[in-house]
C-alpha cells in the first residue's frame, strides 16, 4: 500500500469519514508496515476528528500525538488504544494461516 501524496490526501480525507472505508484503509496499512499504519491512522484522525479534538478525547498531548502518528512514531499500546477508541475503532486479530489439524499419535 502506498501512502497518498499531499495533493491526493485532499481527495482521500472525505472518504475517510466513512467508517467502513476507514476500516479497510487501516487494515491494509497495518498489513503493509508499522510506519504505513501510523501515517494512515494520522490521516483517519485528521479526517474524522482533527488532531486537537482527537488529542483531547484520547487524553494525550497534541504535539506528542503528531509525533506518535508519524512514520518514525513508536506509540505505547495504551496510547494506540486510546487513539483508536477515540476515533471509534478497535483491533481485531486473525490467524495468518489456517491452523493445521492436530494429528493423533498412535500408542
């Protein structure tokens, strides 16, 4: 997944108001890389709440929020949790591959 250029971001932001679109966008970014996910999360935050309102709702400092949601960001789990909760999302996990059936041992 490639992140949008600044001029493409203007076209993307209105689509990010749709929760289903956001879910697919964030999921694709998460599968790509941690850096891509953090920038995508910042884009969703800007579109859905704005950074100042999000910072207040998540209980984090606005400047720290910008730094956290940058490509170099390394958020603590509780910060990430608060940001996702504030924009109305939760994490869902799925297995990477189908589990192999257990084999019975003959005795």
